[in-house]
């Protein structure tokens, strides 16, 4: 019998994740282009627009960098949760609560100077997002409630809560009925780092860098960070080494909430300068794709956040230039994630033609 | 259920085997010829030739790791031999999967039952077997009940498997095979999970099956049971058949025991005795799943070995002592402190070290590097506030790697780069780094080569000077070489705890491992 | 009959209507999960079903063609999950999420030109005799064909699981694939069937939204119903009877919410829209606290590794 059969790999594939992602991208773009053709759009031109819109030129890269900021922050949190095998898919809702928390700080203390406003804003965002994530964590630990569904429901509830505020109590009386708060005072707006050289790239990027360094130090240098990494690697070994499992679950969820909260805060303050429902564009779900692609390697997270942000920007250009619906981005992300999942098979297995004898 | 008290070795009076003569000279149903199988470098089976006859119970006797289960897994289609052939009714046959073997009429009852807990007995028996599209529960029950009646395998067909005892589940497994008219039934250590009473019932059912022309293979390491139930005996040692006995020439228990264990001393160490001092570990009246009133003390300066066949409660005992499972009832005190209090925090200095049998899945993380693996249980020693002093840890790992001669000594490599022996040296180095005062070592030399074994033994003996050691081992030689005192565990209890110098008892360890107390009458073959 | 009773009856009748798509999706996901596969892509399969049902009906004029198309496309999408998890051993949780993202994207992308267009769809008709039963007739027997069809599903589901050979095999694949394999069955093949059937039913659940609940296509018309279905499977302890109760409970809340809005209740709409999601959390909390998770098929979410 010389049928191909599946054999487990002893060592993971060299450069495996790179090849897998490249293959996944090719498959996904292929399928997506076929769909575009069905829709009567020129696929090759669309690819060109996708590329030039997301990565071709300084303006495109600037856009992509701006979008990768919230995605990066959310992805860090999701990756940390996934590492502990906690299926927290609630970054979207935690993002919304972060935006709400930051806005609350701004509306409550409108006259704070910049040096006080920023920490208060970020703190409120982190607390709001963190608590929003801690509730499902506690429900899971205390009652064994499935965190996938609870975090997802908290997404819907969080977004609706944001809408409730901007349609109601927080609505700007001068907004002609549009659901939005009034524009933030200058002290509450995260400004550009250097308009002359970096364009619109704002201090949120510095926050990302800071968070990334702190997280790397936390994971690499602290005892709790070590427990998180090792405990997620092998839960049995974690039990053997007597690691505080419940505490770790609560920690990763709250951390994810706080980071998503940061993202919400930055998006509100730096990008739209006020709270409005349009900030909810699904970064929290893109973060899942990024987190799964890069596991908990922070540089990979940055790289994949940038790539997926670029795709998002490219899709926006498709929308403008070729009238391709925005949902095209969802198709791309879904296809990429599915192909990566399938491709990771080759990280663990290989086919052999050796007979069974 | 009968009210008669049963000792663990109770053996039912042998009923007459009426049909035995009828099958006496039939050709074998299955013949294994020159079977070889290796796992990596380990030779599990080597050139094994074996006949399995209808109406006959064949025992495969051998110690753990002798290759019995591997051989039978090959016959049942679960594993594929490297060379050699399986002849069914004289014709060479190739089994690609258990399904093929089943179709050829060969079925196996594994130690881990293949039953669906949430289904009824009848549903389990008829799974994949029912000829009809629509199930008729009443008819299914009747069919299964009739089958059970015929072979004396009493079990309620309407009961859910999840609520059954191990013995009943085993009967369901056998019924599954009988329902599909299997001609060869392989029972892998079937009595390991049974009570004495259930063991007797199983034997009766086995005779009944043999009388009706089935061929049975009984895998066991328990001499008495083999002598009681088997018609033919084959002894396996280190993957080879060392002896075969037919009904006429079965020797007595002692000869059989020696043939099985083959106590060839591979290694000897010079274990000078120390004077034991204070008690570091005490276990009193511990009960729980798999444990039946276990009491034990270990003092600083001694090694106490728990000898016994795996699966007699050693794992449960170790997990309770090492903080992995909370003791159900009874008391465990470590260094004078109660269990709850001792296991409240992370592992620290001068505490308890656990060297588990499962080095790869439990004691280490394959993907992490040596430093991270080292930090698993020593992280508290390198904590500076909330931070970990990795520089100091790295230096410590370097020292340990050098001192314990871990090869290759690249501390940035992941743990899976290490062979079993080197991984074990790393684990021991890590655990001893904490200067533990209680050490629990579980089959510490399993799978290691001679030099690594010698090293591990040396370390354990050395550790006695500052610690009490509890050594759990399935290797009798290891127990005898290292221990000061030996406890023999059988079915969740200690048969006896005695000093190594008590030669009479030491002689009887093999029997005690099989559940026989010295002084009790030996059963005639 | 006074006004209040009439209002109550109409709300209860609306309950059945709102509950029906959730019932289809819940039973579908339950079927998949009983075979041991967790498919979190219900939302995606539902919305694809809703769109294809609309499109097929729009093109053929026959709503049954729409239902068939919805089932096939929902099932077809679910096969992607099968490819990832059954062939390539991918993580079932993440694959399901990806399926949802993909499904929502697909339906939205392909459906953009059709937003707001109406189609024929199903019409309500009174079942002779039964519709005249006081109270019950009004609540249960003045609906459309898909509702009536949904009444048959739970008992059929139960019969299939408890009384047929394939049902037995499916349960075995979900509880103990190795045992199924040892009994000569192919658990992987069984799981393919479980996945496809689940996708098929989720698609029909979606079809109900675009062909009966409304008669048009809009983006995002499932609005989380797929996720509610996933939660209801846990709430129902993987039993069809309780799924009916759960689906109508949510149907009731949605009906009530619509009615209150229509009557101009003095509550912000976003708070009203939260109700089903908040209820999902509560309901799941209640069943989790009662140890509901233990009723799950033992091998749920665990891939069957290829034999070496």
C-alpha cells in the first residue's frame, strides 16, 4: 500500500508561519478576486488599488500606520488571553467601553490641563475596558460560564451602551441631531507627533511602543509574566508547578480589556476628537485574526497588525475607486484566518508516501 | 452478590471444563510468526511466534514493559508490525486498522474501555452493529440480555454505562465482541480493575467462552490468576518469548515467577545506610479514588520504596502527597505542616520536590528553553519582588547543567532537544537545587540507559543526607538496590511495609505484588 | 375578546414568529455539536442563508427554491469549517469565528446591490381546524409554512437521536470518537454529516428572516441571532425540547421589544436592543450555575487526530 499518509512532525517547520501566511494570503486574495469578478469588478485592477491604497506611497502608509495602532493594542490583549487558552473575543466591546470611559473622563473634568487629562483619560479607559472584560472572567471562574459567548454578548451590549450614551445623555445639543458628543477640549486630544515629518501620525503610536515594551518586560522579566507564559504553554505543568490559574485568567482578561480600552481611548481622542458610533469598525475582530496569526510574539503582532490595517485601508480605497462594498474586508479577513488555520496543519504534520507494511 | 468474604486472591473452584477435549487438537485460529516491532530504539517485540487455538485460554505473562500489550495491539490491528506475519486460519493477513482485525474475528478489550458513557449497555453493544435503520430498544435489550445470559456476563442492558462499575463495563466490552461473533478475544490486564468477586465471575465467563469454542488471550503479570485460568502460558521478557508451557507442563508458581522476572541484576550500587532522623512526610489513613487506607511515614535519611505493579494506587497516592489532588479523607503532613497549609503557595526552598514519571508532559514544557523550564518550580527562589532575576537563574541553570552533565548543554535550546535521560537529569537538578527535604520520585529511571540510571540512583542516595525520599517504582531491582524500607502496594493498599534486611519478606515481594501474603497457602496450578 | 387579550395574543403569535429562526439555528448547531464539532459560525451561515434565500426567491419567484438555496449555501459554508477542522485539524473555536467573519462579509458584499428590495416570500395561512382552537389556534396556527415545518423538527430531532442507527452513530462520534471507530464506524465521516446538517438548518433559519419574518434583504439582518443560538444550545443542555423553550423565550423578548417600540415606549431604542443579549448572558449564567456544561458531548470541540 503506497497511499500518502499523515505523519506527525517532530520539529515545527522552519519559517513555517511565514510560508503559511504567504500561502493563506494568496488563497484568500484569489478567492476574493474571483468574488470581485462575479460582482463585475476588474480583479487585477482591484488588487492594484488594494496594494497602492494600503502600502503604495507615504500617504497610504500613514493611513495604514494610524489604523494599525488600535489593532495592535487590541491584538496584544487578545494574544495574551489566547495564550492562556482563554477565548476572549470581547475586544470589540472592551474597545467601546474604553472609548466610553475616556469620554466620561473628558466630560466630567473638561478643564483639566493636558498633563492631567491624558493620564486620567487613559486610566478611565483602562478601568472601564478592564472591568468589562473582568466580568466574563469572573463568570467563567465562578460559574463555569462559557467565555466565548459571554464576551461576545458583552460586545453587543457594550456597543449599544455606547450608542445609548451618544444618542442620549451625551449628545451634543449643537450636532443637528447627529449621534455624537461635542468635540473634546484641546487638552483631551492626542495630537500628531510631528506634523511636518510624520504627518497625521499621533502620539498613540508612542503609547503602543510604551505598552509593547512594558508587556515584553512583564512577560520576560516578572514572575507573573513567566507564570502566564509557562502556564499557557502547558496547563498540566502549570498545575505541577502550582501556578495561580484563576488569578492568571482574571489577569489576562483584565489586561486585554485595559489594552482594548486604550485603543478605544486613542481612537476617540486622536482620530475623531469626540465620541461617536462610527469608531466601532470591528478592530476587535481584526485583532483576533492578528492574535491567532502571531501568537504572543510582539514583533509579529506589530507586523500583522500593520498588514491587516493595510488591507483595511486598501479596501477603503476599493470602496472609493471601484465601489466595492466595505464588507470585502470581512471576506478577506475571514478567508485569511481560515486558510491560516488550515495551513498550520503543516506545522504539525507532513505527508509521506512511505508504505504502511 | 455473594456474602462470602473474599481475600484479594480468592479463586473460585474450577468448574469442569466439559468441552475442552472437543477443541483439543484443532489447528490454531491465529498464528503469529516472527513478529518484530520497535519504537525508535526501543525493541518492544522481537521475533515472536505464537499459536492461538480455539477453545483454549492462552496467557501472556510478563512484567510491565515486557511487550505483551504491544504484541496484542499488533494482533488487534491497532499497531503494525515492522516484520513478521499474522496468519488467520493459515492465511497471511494484513490488518490496516482495528476494523480489519474485527472483521477477521479478532477483538480486544483494552485497559481503557471504548464505551460511550451516556449510552445504555444495549446501545453500546449494538453501536455500529444494528442491522436496522430504526432502533427498537426493547428488542435490543432482549438480544443483549440473551447474549449476557449465554456467557454468564451479568449486566443490565438498559443501564447507562456511565453508572456502571468497572467490572460491569468490562462485561459490556466483552459482549460487544461476542455480539459480532469474534473468534479471538484478547483481554489486556482485565483483572486490574476488578474486585476479587468480579475477577472470579470473569474467569467463569472466560471458561464458558472457551467451552463454546472461542479462543482467548489473557494478558497479565499476575501469576496466580494466570495459573488459575489459563490453559497455555507464554512468558514474555524484554520483548521476547522466553518460555511456553502447554497445559500438561505448567510449572509451579515460584519457577514461573523467576522466569518472568528473570532477576538478572544489571546494576548494583553501594548504598550505605544512614541513621534516619525526624519524620518529614506522614500519611495517615488516606482514602480516596484508588486508595484504601494508606498510612506511611518517611524519615530524613532513608529511602522508602513503594513497589508494585502500576495502577495499584501509586499514582493517586503520589498526586495527593505532591499537592496535585486534594486528599479525600485522611491526613497528609509534609515537614510537620498540614496539606492545605503546605500547598498554599508556590514551591519554595527546603520543601517538597516531585520528580514525576511523566517528564515531558508534567515536569517540563517541551517548547520552552532550559532556563524557563528550570524556573517552573524554582521561580520563587529567583523572585525579587515582582521581578524574576533571570541573570541569576541563567547562571544557576549553567551550573546545574554542568554539575548534572545535561547534554546538549545549550540552555537556550528548547527542552524537546533533550533526550529522556538528559531531561530527567535536568528535572532532578532543578528539584535538588531547591534543597528539598522531602523527595518523591516516580519511576525515576524508566526509559533511561544504564549510565543515566546509575547517575540518577547516585543522586537519590546522596539526597538522603538531608531529605527523606519516597521512591515509587515498578522496577523491583531499583527498589531493592536503593531502598531502606519497602512497601508493597496492591489495589490501593499496602500489603506490607518492611525493612530491606528482612530477607524472608524480600523473597516474597513478587508474590505480594500479585496480592499474595506470605504464609497464605499457594494455589495449586 | 377585549383589547388586552387581543394584544397579548398578538404578542404571543409574534413570539412564535421571532422564535422560529432561532429555533432552526439552535437545532442545527445542536445537531453539529452532538456529532462533536463546535461550529461558532452560525451567525455567518445564517446570514448567508438569509441572503441566498432572498436572492433565489427573487430570481425564481418561488420561496421554496429560496429555502433550498439557503440550506445548501449555509451547509456549503459550514463545509469550510469541516475542511479546516476535520481535514486540517484547525482550532474549532477560531475556525468558527472566521466563518462568522467570512459569512457576514460575503452576505454583505454580495447583497449590497439588493439592499431594500422586497420579494414575495412566504405568506401566513391558517391551518384548517387547528386555527380555530381558541387561544392556541391564534398563537400557533396562523403562520407561514416554515413555522409549521419548525414544529416538526424537535420531535424529529429527538427521534433521530434516540431511535435510529445513524443517530446512535452520531452521538457516539460526539461522545467518544475512538469508541465509534472501534465499533467500525467512521467518526470523521459522521462529523461531516453533522456539520453540513447544522449549516443547512442555520441557513434555513436565515431564510426565515428574509422570506417570512420580513420580505426583503437588508444588511446585518441576523443581528446576533446566530450567537444566541449557540448560547441556547448550552442553555438547552443539548436537548431539543429545551431548545424550543429557549428559542420562544428569545422570540418573546424580541416581540415584546418591537411592540413596545411600536407603541412608542419611553425607552431609548439602544437599551431595548440590548435586551436579547443581556438575556443571553443571564440565561447562560443560570444554566452554567446549574452545571449545564456537563451535559455537553464529551468530545465536543476535540479534533480527531489522523491515525498514523
